[in-house]
C-alpha cells in the first residue's frame, strides 16, 4: 500500500509531522513538504498553528515564489507579523501577482510606511489601479471590488467577443460574465459566459446580453453586499458609480471572506476578543488586550456588588438569600444573552428595521414572561423544599419573572441603541446586558426580601 502524501493528510496529522520534523532538525524534509505541491492554504494553516519560533523557521523554508500565495491565506495578525520581517523588495516581489482587491486588503493592514514602500515599488499603472480602490473605505463595495475586469462593446458579434477572450493569456478568477460597456465606459449589462459559448456566434452582444442584473454602488456597505449576494445567489456583481461608470466587480470569494469575518466578529466580540488574534501571539500583547476587557468587566462587577451591599442587613437576617441570589442573576443573564445573540444576528442579516423594533421587543417580552413564569414556579418549589419557607419561594419566583422580562427587553433594545450611537453591539452588548440583569435581579430579589423581612 502506498504511503499517504502530505496533501492527503488532515491538518492535525500534517501539523504533528512538522512538529516532529522540527524537533529532529529534519529541515530538508519540511522544505520538501512545504514546497512539494502542498496547497498554499494548507501551508498558511501550518504557519498559523505554529509557535512564534517555529513559524519563523517554516517561513524561511518556503520558496520565494510561493510567498505571495501563502500570504493571501494568512490571518491579518499573523500576516502582518511575517510581512514586518520582510524587506521592501521581498514584499514587492511576493505581492507582484496579487489581484487588486487582495493587494488592497494587505496594504490596509500594513503600517503606513511599509504600504507606501510597496506602492512606490509598483509601476505607475498598477499603482494607480490600487490607489483607486484604496480611495474607498475597506468595508464598502468599493474597498472590496477588483478592477481587473473584461469588458466588451454591445455592437460586436459573439464571435469577435470570443476571439477577444482567446487573446488573453490568463483570465480573472470567478469569471461568469463579461461586462458590457459603451465607449464612455458606462455600464450597460452583462454577457453570461454560458450564453457566449452556446449562442449563435453571428449574433451581436446587444441581442444576448442581460440588462436586468444586480449592480452595486461603491459606497454600499460590505454587510449589504453580502446580503445581496446571499439573497440573489450571485457569483459576481459589477460596481458602478453615480454616473453609471463601471469601476470594477465583486466576486463570491470576497463575499465569503466578508461573511466569515462577520460570523467570527460577532462570536468573538461578545467576549471582547479580536477575530484576527494570533493563537501564538506574545503573552504581553495578548494579556494587554484581554486585560482591558477584564478591567471593564470588573467595573460592572463592582456596580452589582454595590447593589448587594445596600441590602447587607437583610442578608445577615436571612442567609438563604445569599445562597439563592446567583440563581436569579444567572437566569436573567442566560435569557438576555439568548435575545441579544438573536437580535445581533438579525441585524447582520438586515432583518431588523426601526418599524419592526416595537414588535420585536414585545415578542421577546412575551417570551421572557412565559419562560419566567414556568421556571420561577420550578425554582420556587425547590427553594421551599430546600429551606422550608414558602415566602422565600414566592420571593425568588417574583424576582426571576422580573429579571427575565427585563433581560428580554434589554437584549432586544440594546443592539439597536448601541448601533445608533456608533458602538459595536457585539463588543459592548454583553457587558451592558450582564450589568443590567445583575443589578435588576439583585435589586428585585433583595428589595422584595427587605420589604417582607
């Protein structure tokens, strides 16, 4: 039986082989593995999965002609770390074959000094093309687009258009349509490749092209671009300015990156983390980032503790309150986080509008009341069986209903309010929601207990 090739190995097995080879000093074996047909994406995965020390060794073993391909697949932080170790000439050579949109993404991540050096090393035409895309914010259609397009005139025959294609040594990736423009580069429509291949060659482009197609403005947000691609099942879409002049096109591979980035952003920002964080970044850098977020959470914890301190006398009188308090806060926190996550996701998909805000809040309030009523009854029974006090069970039941209702409303309203004032809901929503549910839960439970006892 033939031994499995390196390409056939799963990432974990490949990483294990590399680690063993590094520990044995078998650098020649690793060089053959990295440059012997392994996909650039797999090489990038190896780099991201390696410690800082091993990563430097692996990068130096990669052939120079493969540097650019591997760079395209690296996460932002790892890529910047490696690029900072390269000379300007090495970087310029590595990115020479980058498509415009990929090169723009890289330049936006680099320090301004390094990015300027890369631009100056390019020829005038390529530099102007890149600077045209750099003029748009990176989170817009203009920042995502690639200006490497193939255009045809509406008055030529399909045979001429096909022979024009054959003259190109290479074609842009994800080429599903040719873009039809007039002599002033004004966009007229698209000519699907399948139509070009199967239609009568003597037909004129105007007779076959489609004028009803999805067109994007360069200032359209990347989130809206992703929604349109998802809703319309697009593979590519032209980008035109307000004067209907063709600027470029966006392809599905760029949109997939946007969607993946949004998903990672929402998930990690809920915990105050960076979606591009290097798994093996230096301890000092990671500790500084996470420490700031821990400090913010500590402040909110003191707020909740201050609320508890207001009822110190009541807690001393009824010790069971201290035992049951975490239940009230936990139930509210979980319920609020569920609502918060659903609403943030809906906002990312464009499903939440101001007109629907009231209906959404009322729905979540209803869910909170239903769940609060059911689970408060269960907790009340447990509290009564545990401590033998019916009044204590009634108090915690009332507090849970109040806290779950508050958590539902807060979880539904916070994302919209935060976005309105320019704060990322995924980043700040979780902290504020936890503070609200803790304060309301403790206040309701201890406040009611103070009135009774």
